């Protein structure tokens, strides 16, 4: 039983390989060493995509039929298909998954249909696609996300549609700015003619850049017509007086800001350009000159990073300003901020440095070494006056010892000198009454002086 089923499957597959769909013509062509199967269907009686196309087909042409829609996985069995022409039919809709499993497809043509939209995300199922023809349809707009699926397309024909505006994302793809191109620059052929373009800055840039030397874009027809632009309907774009695109210019309110710890700061920048630029705030670096905060900087987020901002357009065309608010400043907020303005003519930016100041760390003062005070004497009633008097008397003793002359053999010559010194000591005794007791105590504890010395005269006088 299983052998019969297997034989039936093999027979069906062999018949499918060698059979040809009804109302179609199948031929074999040579390409070097290999034979290529070509299938062409052009009968108006065909109203749906044939399902029995040989799986080894390399080129399939469905032209001038009554096909109105392309269903899901319509060509799933044609994994070797390289060229798919669905031209001049009545196709109005294409399912986003219509081209699943077409990994080797190089060329897709949908010219002369009734398409009002195209499933751009379906291009992901055709990674090797290079040629896309959408000439003579009813496309009225190009979504911005289409640029995500067109990086490998080198031939794009959008002529004879109802397009009015080109999104800036497509211009960024076709005319990359210096430093944004990954790998070698690709040359592209674009068909933009016979569309009712709104002659604005985007179209003007495409015209001027495509005519420049070494341009990555070549237009099939450079005679683009303005349908509406400042009352210049029906004029050729090359003859219309258009506003030139202007690269953004950024002017910050301040380039250096110093604010205390815990305060609130608002950073602002203004930008002008045509078209009106969009503004973005980016923190690019941490400011390490303010303090030693290694632990804070190690925990900070990776830089650069985008910041949330508030953006407001000015009443006049081409001007815009933006602010960011930083509340409760910490050392992590310090650093370099950049206000970046961007339009299709270029990118400009201005740096703003924010420094946060405050007490970072309190250093402990060195410990004072206190000397041990001698124990209080039981005989002294007032410690501070006694200490002062003792010091004063000792100073006077030194003065007396310095002024006393060595004794001579005649004792009467030293009396006048001793009398003056006694007077000075007596004055101190009147001021500090307790000096006598302290002085007597110190005298008694002193050793006996030698005879005929100057120090021997002093205790006698004080007593």
C-alpha cells in the first residue's frame, strides 16, 4: 500500500516537472552549461496564478491576463525562480506573503497594473532581489518604512504613478551622508518621472545631487514636472525657482553651565534650516574634572545615549528649539551634552558642558594631642590664678637673674639693685595675693644655693 502511494507521488512530481500549465508555453533555454526552463502565460482567459508551474522554472512571465490578485505563497514551489514578470495585468492587491520561498529571485516586474499600494515588507522574502519595476500603477504615496527593505535594490522604477512626496528616509538611503555608508557605495537607477511631484526641498535635492559628478543615483529621465508648488503648476522642475535646502545651524543658549548639587537646570538650543530640522539631545561624555567620584561614574549608563526632550517649532518656517530639564542634579548628571539638528541637507550639533559643584567629601581634622595635667594640689584653692602667678614669678626671676650683676667683695654696691627688684616683686604680690604662698612653697623646695652667688640674693629678698 505504501509503495503504491510513494509511486503515485513520484509519478505526479515527474508529470509536474515535464508538464506545462494550460494556456501557457514552456520552453527550455540555454545559459552556459545548464538548461533553463521558461514559462510564459499571456492568455486573457487566465484569471488566477497557475499552480502547476514546473518547479525547475527559472523565468515566469504572466502578462496581459485577467489576474486581479496575488494570493499568499503563490510561488512557494518555485524555489529556483530568478525572474518573475507580472506585467500589464489587472492586479489590484498583493498579499505580504505572496513571495515566500523566492530566495533566488533577482528581478520582479509589476508594470502596468492597478496597484494603489505595495507590500514593501514582503521584500524580506527575496533577499537577492535587485530589480523592482512598479511603472504605470496607481501608487499615491511611499511610506517611510519602505527604505528598510530597499537597501539591495539597485534598479527601482516608480515612474508614471501618482506620487507627490519622497520621504526623507529614502533620500538618506540613496544619498548617504559621509560616515553613514556601510561598505562600498552602491550606484542606483531610479525612475521618478511622470509623477505629480510637489516641488519641495526633497525633489530639489534629488535633482541637484543626481546631476553632480560621481553621484550614486542616476535618473532615467531628469525632466520632472511640478504639479503644485507655490503656484508653479505644470512647470519643469529645472525651470522652477525652488527654495534651496539649507543645512541646520545650531545655537545653544550657553556652552558651559555650572550648577550646585541638588539644583534644577534647563538646557536649551535653537536650530534653523530648511526643511525645518529635527532636534535630538545626546549625552556623549561624563565630566570628570569636578570631583573624585569613581563609584558614581562606574555605575553610570553607557555613553553616548539619547535623552528625552521637549521640542517646539517656532512660528517662522525653518526654525525650531528644544529643551531638556534636569531636576535634582547629582554628580552623575555632569558631563557633555550635544544638541543635534538634522534635516535632509545635513547634520549639525553643538556641545554644552555641565559641571556640578558641591562638597564632595569632608576630611577629618587631625587629632590634637593633649598633655597630661599634673594632679591638683590640695593647698591651692584657685587653680588658674596660681598657675598664672607661678609663671609670672618665674619670668620675673629670670629677669632678675639676668639683671643682677655678679657679687663683689663690697656688699653695699648690690643693695640699690636689689631694692629695685624687690619693688617689682612686691607689685606682683599686691596684684596676686596668693603668690606669696606659692612662692614660699617653691622656695622651700628649691635646693640651698651656694654662697657668694647671684641666686642666693633672690630668696632672701622675697622672704
